[in-house]
């Protein structure tokens, strides 16, 4: 776990329960796609960066579920990096108590206020195309959560966040969370027909054939 895996060109992944993407801006600066599930994940990601003498410039969040933003606070405190998340996901990243509150429909009782549903707050800015560095492109992937985004790198590697799950993940949990069923099904149709050199889902194996 937390191994650095080269995908193609300047595109890498850091293996974790919710796979993290890494894109090299140059020889010393990198950006992340998502940040791991908690403080300990953030610590291990930071160790990967240190071993490779990389400076973290920014984190681009696909969506605000705690397993994707849990490492943000630690990484931002350690590196001073900027964090960007799309639209409503930005609000949930800044104020993570919104996630269990939304799921429950009111003030979350103690059993809902844990790291798997509520990350630590961090300073987050809204993700828009103009804040992306050269070599990264946003892809709308609505349905699973409010305004989930994927990313395509200049190496033609597409990060798909949570729009797909492995058979093992589906079997383990039985029911997967979908915010907007119609949008989710439309996203699946769009991803099925998408072209890329490599596809990187957060919870399924990396593949060249997304079908």
C-alpha cells in the first residue's frame, strides 16, 4: 500500500484505498489528484514525495467524500500547497461536517462523526478550468456525488474517481452510494465510449480497456 506506480510519461499513482493520482509539472514540482483517506494517508503520501525530492504545488479533488480528502489537512499543513475542489465539493472540503449532516439529514450523531465520513477541514478553493496547470483537463463525472470531476493528463491518462467500482468492492459493501441515479447512468454511458491510453478508477484496477 502507498507504493508509487508509474503509469505513463509524467503520470503516476500512489496506491491507497482510494487511489491517488500524481502528475509531474517538471523535475521538482508535482500535483496530486485526491489526497488519501486520513491523516496517516497524508503522512505516507508526503513520505513518497520526500523520497523523490518532489515539491507539492497543489491538490485537485475529484469529489469531497472523506476517503478522497482525508489527507488534505496534513499535506497542506506540511507543504503549504493549494487545494481545489469543484463547486459544492469545495464547500464540503472546507467544512467536512457537511458530509455526515447531508447523509443523515440533520446534525450527525457521534457514530457518524468519524474519519470515514468526516475529514479534517482545510483551506480549499473552487476548482475551475483556469486554475489547472498545463497538462491537466477536467472531465465532468456527475452522479456519484454532487459535482464529481475526473481528470485527463497530457499523457492521455484519465482518472475516473468513483464512477466505477471493482466487482470486489461492490461485493464487499452490497450497496454503493449514488447521489443522482440518472446522471450516474449517463456518466457510465459516457465513460463506456471514452477513449484514452489508460484509465485509472479510484476503486478498481487500472486498465487500458474501460469497457
